[in-house]
């Protein structure tokens, strides 16, 4: 069968339609406050794209440009501002551990990116709700969530199985272990039942929930498997290497593989369509849809909890 090249606009469309319907029922649309404290052209482009998409959906978006030395105080003020329903920051700001500190400064009640400690801890420990009654789902980082939705769309998730186990029997290689996308994505897929090979320049880690999914959450193991071996064993290969010179060797892939690229650069060669059954060349539109979805979810929680007060 010929390779199916997925247009992410088709994946994003039902989410956007649902978002517009929900926004239309609200007395006032939620406000997303975004902070830009760097000179990164890619961050500015993302900000412009987010502004346009929010306007199309009917959401309010405000970009705040400030020196990075003022960023922490601005975030603290936004946390306390009842008119602000979601907060995001365009990274990198300082780089390294200081950016991690900034991520944790954002209140979990307004963290549309799902990068604060509470959400990251819950994600890695397979805790899917904020409350014991299971009425408030945890916020998941936008790009990893977008990739999950894309995999669901193309049928990688087995809907016959119980929710939370629907990747059982799947092997996935992720060539990226960043704290923003690759590592959380590996955790999400492993918690959903997959065996995951997480690849970066320091080597390969293996994540899974044990034989027969006996573990409640995934565990991480050192492995001596090579990239060639991981690729040959994988039903799904996901790449996010930010370099136009990096290419996956198509010959090393399993026939019928599902190939997904979330890098701004093309990590697969043009002949990928000769080997893959499904090829997803980009994910951006779904990522922004998930950002908006997270905003609406946080707004819903804020309204509900204000009512209790």
C-alpha cells in the first residue's frame, strides 16, 4: 500500500471546531498571557502564530515583552491576576536550570504548557488527575500531547484495549530527549503501554511498564541497544533533532513504520514514503490546538473552584 502522508491540519480541525464551539458559549473568552524575554526569531514567530490562532478561535491573547531580569516578578503578578487564565513563556530565557526555575514559578492553575513541577511530577508518575474525584485532568505539555493525538488519529493506539494500556505491544523510538518534548513524550507513551527507546547524544534509555504492564507507571532502564537495532524493532519512529543535516537512515527502518517528525528540520529523507506506511512531516497546528485546549481546561477549573469559594 502507498504511504499515507498526514496533513496535520486534518488532525487539528476537529479540536479547533470543538474549541470554537466551547468559546462561543462563554460570557467572556479566556485570556492567555504570553511572555517573550528573548531575541529568538523562532520564539517571536511562534508568538505571532499563537496570536493569530487564538484570534481565529475567539480566545484572547496578550504578548508581554520584557527584560528577562523582570520575568519572574511579571509571572508572579500574573499568577495573582484573576483576569489572566493561562500563562506561557517562550523559552529559552536564561537556559539550563534557571529556565527550570522559571517554569516552576508559573502557578499550576495557569500553566498552559504543563511544565511546572506539579504537572511534570504527575506525568512521570502516571498520575492523570489533580483531584481524588477525578474531575480535573492534569495539564500535559503541548507538543507531547499533540504527538499523542496524532498517534491516536492514525490508529497507533488500539482502542480495543483499556484506556491507559492502548499502546501495549507497540515499540517506539524517539530521537530527542529534551525536557520540553522528548522526555515527557517517552513517559506518556510508556505509561500508555509502549516499549520506548529514548535516544539522545548521551545514549539510549528504555522505558516500559514491565511484562504484561504489571507496573502502574513506567520505569527507565539503561540499555546497550544501538540506534540501528532500536529503529529496526520500532513500529513508530518519532524525531525531533533541530538540525537540517541530521537524517534517519531509511534503510534501517522497519517496513510499514509510522514515521513522525516534530523538528523544524526534516529528519527523514525524501524516500521515507517508500518505507513508511504513515508519514507525519510536522505537528505545529496540532500543538497550538492543544495549547488552546489546555487554556480552556484551566479556565474551566478556575471557574469551578471560584464557585466553591
